[in-house]
């Protein structure tokens, strides 16, 4: 089922491509002229209070010459940017091999002469003087509608002395109320500040007392730990001294017989030895045994080699005798077979001779002629 979902789903594939050489950080002096992709980034969106009137300046109409210069600068910057991207993306020509150098070659259909400095020609012209074009005046739309007029005399619409009284009452009342609130707020802040200072003093005194009590408790615990350690050291020293005293007394009682026993055991184990005997046992005897062993091994190897040679010679003679015997048996069998064939060929000849004796003399020539082939057959057999 997962395979079916994978096959039916959307899969994106794209050929690999080289990554352009981009810098890690953006150049702060470079201006970005891309089209806006976010309304909060778009320069055309006006930010600020939308209720305020947007008063156009006197020179609201832009200068076409300035606009043309800005457009040319923008095109030049875009062209430089494209050339830079093309140079970074396209691989450069590798260095020439030793003994050669790269040269510029014309690949156009028509060749032209290339010089270090192009040909220059001076030309001049005279144009009629032109006056500067005056700036375009500000556009003011034409009025629409009908104008009407009326006459209002003094005091008909507004009496200042009568209308200003409630406004003054409100202003004075609000001022007095605000002043009173500020005075009360200052008094409250003063009381809160005094209360805060008193609280800070009490808290600092309590903190100092707590620190003093903690320091006293720490000193008391350290003193107790030091006394305990001293007592432990004293007990350990007493135990060590008692053990040393007991060991010293036991050693005095035991050492009397130990010296003689130690020397006797060392002599029995071979600690005290004769240098000549030691050298004979450690150096001479191993050398002698090694030489004897090597001689015996050489004699054994020679005996084995001789035994192998004798066995090989016996095997070779036995094989030769077997070959001779087989050859003799084959020749003997062939001789016996030839003798049997000759014997079988002589029997018909004897029978024919016995029959010829009973016939007449007239048939002697015929018998003589018949005997010649028989004799040739006997010779052939």
C-alpha cells in the first residue's frame, strides 16, 4: 500500500547543476532592484498616519533628464552584475602548455586589421541654440459645481463670552483635578519609598544576623570536626605504639633461633654455592649437552637419508625387474602363439600328401603343381 501511495504521489526531479559562487553576506552598499515579493517590503506602500493629508511639493513632477540618467545607471549596474555572474559561472581557459601561449583569433567571416589603437577621426558640427524648456506647472484640476454666497453678521452664530464659560469651567476643573491627583500620587510614592527603605533596612539587619549565626554554626562544626580528628589520631597513635611494643618484644623472643635456621635453610636451598660447580652446571653442562645433541641429530639425519636412498634403489630395481618379467612373458606368449599357428598349418599338408600317394602317376604333375602353393603357405606361416 505504501508503494502504491508513492507511485500515485507527486515526485519532483531535476538535473544537477553547478552552484554559483555566492558570497556569504550581502553588500550593504549594493541596491536591490528586484520586484517586491512582500507587501511589507514594497517601496510603493506608504507607511504612517493615513489621516494626515499628503501635500505634494512644488516640484512634484519629476525631471525627465534625471529619470533618464537613473535608468541608464540602473541598466549599467544590471549589465555589470550579469557580466560578473557570467564570469563566475563560466569556467576559464586552462593555462597553456610549456612552449606555447594563448592568442586571440578572429572567428568572424570577414577579417579585419587589429591595431593597438583604433583609428580616430575628428569631426565637428554646429547646431542652433535652443532655450531651456521651462518646468511644467503644477496641475490644478478644474472646479466643478456652482458657487453660492451669504452674509453673516457679528454675533449671529457665536457669542464668545457666553460660549467660552463652560469650556473654561471644564479646563479649570480638569486642571485642578489633575493637580490634586499628581500631589496624591507624589505623596503615595514618598510613603512607598520610605516603607521600602525601612523594609530594606530590616531585611539587611536580618540577613546580617543570619550570616553571623551561619558563620558561628560553621565555626562550631569545624571545631567539632577538628576535635574528632585529633581524638582519632591520638587513638591511632596509641594503637600503633602498642603494636610496635608488642612486636618488639615478640621479635626479641623469636630472633634468637631464627638466625641459625635462616642460614641453614639458605645453605640447603643453594644460596651459598661453589662458583666452580655453579659455572660447570650453568655453562659447561648445557654446552656439552647441546653439542652431543647436535651430533646425535646429525647422525640420525644421515642414517635416515641413507635409509631413504636404499629404499629408493630397491623400489627402482623392483620396478625394473617387473618390467623385464612382463616383457619376457609377452615374448613367450607370442612365441607359443606362433608355434600353435604353424602346427595348425602343417596338419592340412600331411592330409593332402597321404591322399596323393593313392592316385596314379598321371596325376603326379597336378599334385606337384598343387604342392607348390602348399609349400609357399607353409613358408608364409
